[in-house]
C-alpha cells in the first residue's frame, strides 16, 4: 500500500508543479536536479480492528529543495500549493484525504508532512466449518 501512496503523491506533485520540478521517490546521493521534491515514508502504524480490518496510519514527508538558497517567499508559495495538491490523492481504490498536514523550513529545504490514514482489509485463510455434530442428551 505504501508504494501506491508514494506513486499517488508523485502523480499529484507532477500535475501541480509540472516538468520544471523533479519528483524523486528514491534517495539520490548526488546529482539531484533542483528544484525538486523527495517523497519518503516517515512511519506506518497498524491497529487491529474486528472482522479482519486494520487501521493503518501512513505518515509521509515531502521535502522540497529550491534551486537557490534563502527562498522564504518561494517556500510560502510552494507550501500553499502542497496543501492544495496533497489534500486528496487518487489511489486505485479511490480518493484518499490527507490529514495532520504540517511543515518545517530551514535555509536548505522545506519539509512537508502528511498523514494518509485508512482502513485496510486482510483476507484470512478460509476456516473449515464443522460438518456434523453428534451429541447425546439424557
């Protein structure tokens, strides 16, 4: 599921920001083309619920590296667009809404964090049913 969310985030970023901005889903040690975005999963937590359901908290970070340095105004405009384009992402099962969106910035990067929480269903192996029950009553 995490790879599907990463792909959906990348698609949303590409459609919002266009080809001028590069979107990376994997770490690039050298030669990243700026301005760019890096998508990475922060944490995944799963809580069991009845009937084969699990509540999964998926926390992702999107880091933005500008072309130059000290781009506070650019951070502001990019941040507004991130809130808009990552509020809803399109997964194969339908739209998913982001929540708990937050941002931190320093001189080198803007780090945007978003949660995509959802219920997932895990198929269990079929349980064989009892065929006959014989009992004696007195």
